[in-house]
C-alpha cells in the first residue's frame, strides 16, 4: 500500500521550507527512522526520517524547491499491516548532531577506494556537498580514516582562491531568490526598523585588565577542553547591570500599552552562518558560571555556523549582543531584535594611547561599543547610566567578581 508523508508543522508558524537534500532516491528501500531528506526552515536544518520500513516511490519536491507544510513530501510503499496502523505523519523535530571532541589522528591517510563509503559526520558531509567534493577522494586524518573538518580546509581555501581570481563579467547579472534564513531575517529587520523608534548610544571601554584576566584563566580552561573568550565576561557583566536596570530586559506589546519585565536574562548573540544571520540565545545567564557560559557559547556558536541549532535556542531572547569586532569595524547602528528593547554591537579591540593617573601616556586595549534602544520605553539617560555600570564591571573585573553570587 502506498501512503504519503505529509510535511507537518515544524513549529513557530513555519509554513514552508527548502528541500536541501534527498538522502534516498525514488525506488530506494528505506528502514523505519532512516533519514530520507533534509529541509531548511527559516531557522534550522531539519532531518526528515521515514515513519515506516518500505520503498520510496515518489518525491513530490526537487532539491532547491520550497516544500509546503500540510502537503506531501514523499510517497512510501509499505506492507499492509504497517499501513493499517498509520495515520498522518508524526511531527518532525530538528536532529542536532551530537557535539564530539575531534578524534585522535592516525598515520593512515590513504583515500578510500571508489566503492567504499567515506567515514564522516553529517556536518562534514554537508560541507563536502557545498564544495561539490567527493569524500572518497579526501585523505581522512581521523580514526579509521574518518574525514574531519580540518581535512576539508585545503579544498575550501582552493575554492575561495579560485572565486577571488575568477574574472567578473560586468555584462552578466545574476538573480537569485531570497529564501530560508535570509528571507526570515529580511522580514524581521523590516518589521523591527519600521515599528521601533531606534536611538544609538556609543561608548569606549578599556578592556586591558579584562583581557589580562582572560589570559590568566585561559590555560586552566584549556586544560578542561574549553575555549575562553571575552564573551562570557561580557555576558556576565551585562546580566549584573540588567539586575539594576531591569527595563533593559523588558518587552513591550505591539501597540506599546504594556511593558513586561522578564525574570530570566537570556542573552542573544548574532552569529553569521552560510545561510544567513542567526541569533541564538544563552538562557538564564544570571545563574551560570563563567565556565558554564564558556562551554555553552562555544557549543551554540558551532551549531549556528552549521545551521543545526535546535529551535528552542532561537526562542525567548531578552537582550542581544552583536560582535562585529571579530570581523572588523568599531561603531555600528544595530537593529533591535524585536520584541526586545535593546541591542549592543561590540567593535574590535585595538591598542590606543591613554593617560594614566600620573599623566603618563601608555598603551591600552580599547573596545568601542554601540547600543541601540527602543526610545518608546528607554530614554537616553537610563541607557547611559546602564552602560556606565556595565562598563565599570568590564574595566574593573574584580568589581564584577565581587558581585557574583
């Protein structure tokens, strides 16, 4: 008996998604729970699995097409007994690849034969597909010849070099649809900018002492297999400042008649992915240690870059950080992540001359930052006082540590 797999509501009102990849061709045998296809929603890559054992008899959508929620995705032929127990397809959840430490390298780096299937994680296979690269031709440096991400770096660098050196024909225009995450970002930014009266406040922060503290703690974190950036300190200081200025951790309703003060401080961080800008958030920053924040920030950033974030990580943000400094630039005018009321953009750190208390000039590490706030509920004086408190924690980290419970 043939039955259709109906693409279900994946969540957050999503009504369509892009068909990224078919894992099984028409006519292929499939086992229950075996991956059949990958689809891309506005916010995450979702793996679609078979609800029964059978034969895939029809694809309703081609790779790159936009599949509609509530319509058939594929057709499967199953035994009568299985079909009798089948209603509509069960809900699908995002399958997030388990984060594993890189496996130990071996001396065996011989490429696999053409008839063998290369050992690689789903994330590595996705990168290979984007590079149009046959993994069987890649020398895997992992255990038992497993292909790791670093094994693909030479191919990525070669592709970048080719694209840079390729001559551009100015007479040829290229048009592409705006879909998926980029389309969602466009709608979100348009809605936020057109409905929220923004104002921007800029400041410079001396992070010399903070960077010295990070360098002091860095070896200890590395021994535990963790990467320590400035972001955990910045988030923790922000959470401390928000406690004294709770209006910065609030949300206003659509017609600006009601303000809700949020008990949890869920700090979003903008991450650039291959599919567009994503803004996952770290939940309950006020309750987490620097070590917990460092681990979670690293994990969430990696998942965002792979476009494999669980939907829950994209919900419930209360205030956002955009770290443009990792790319370059100093001052920005960030757009608020609606329905939040404030966002800060971190500029790059650079050494600048500053006078010390003795009147002597010395080199200091300076970070320029830019706040945007909703002028309907936050006034300039409030934002300035809030930023000064946050700045004091970052410039004198001992003061911040004294406030930690």
